[in-house]
């Protein structure tokens, strides 16, 4: 798992994701499920965590700061 990586390029045609790690390493990895890129709406410049399998294929992507219980970053009581 690579955490705190920055998306450098998304190629939906080739099903690849190019990332830069916190340590400055650059990787271009194949994405096992092409729908994953669309579902996560991954774009250049996004900070993500990427989980890879033993074949170095991306099996999970999570954008930084996203969580089901975060409330979308809104302040409590806003919008009322």
C-alpha cells in the first residue's frame, strides 16, 4: 500500500495510473478494474492511497481525506 501519493497521470485507455510517492519515487501501475478510476474520479494532482497486489496491479484507490463518516468536510450546523 502506498499512502500519501500524488496522481501524476491517469490513462483510462491503457488502464494505468501514474503516481509519485512521498519519497519521490514515480510508478506507473496497471489498474485491475477500469471502473475503479471512474468511480473514484481520480485526477491529476489528487492525493491518494493505492493498494497493489503481488502483480503490482492497483486493486484499491482511496482519495485522501475521504471517509464515509466525515460529513463531506462541512462545519457542524452549516447550511441551516
